[in-house]
C-alpha cells in the first residue's frame, strides 16, 4: 500500500511499515512502542487537527491497520 500525507510525504508498505516510517520521522517518540506511538498520533490528531481517529485493535498490527484506515477515512492521508 502507498499513502500520501497531506504534507506530501509518501509512505509505502504494510500498515505496520507505514506507521513505523511515520514514527521514524516524528520528534520525541523514539522510545514509544508501536501501540504507544499510535495512541500519541490519535491524541495529536485530535489536539492539532480536531480530527477524531477511531483506532481499534488489540495488537500493534491491528492498531496500525486501523490507524492507516482512519487516516484515509478522515483525509489526513490519501491513497498513492
């Protein structure tokens, strides 16, 4: 899968690879686990963009897939 963020950044791969790529370029989140980073993204989307991402799942893989789908649904990202 390929997604394009609103700022033009492109991420490619599985949902987990996309979310890890996002984490790699984010500031101050290098010590967070994948699920913790996803929670951080959800909180920041609400705080900064006023966008509610309804991320679901028990595992990091499930949460990553849900996050990518929610970013596409809300327009924070588009399919590339």
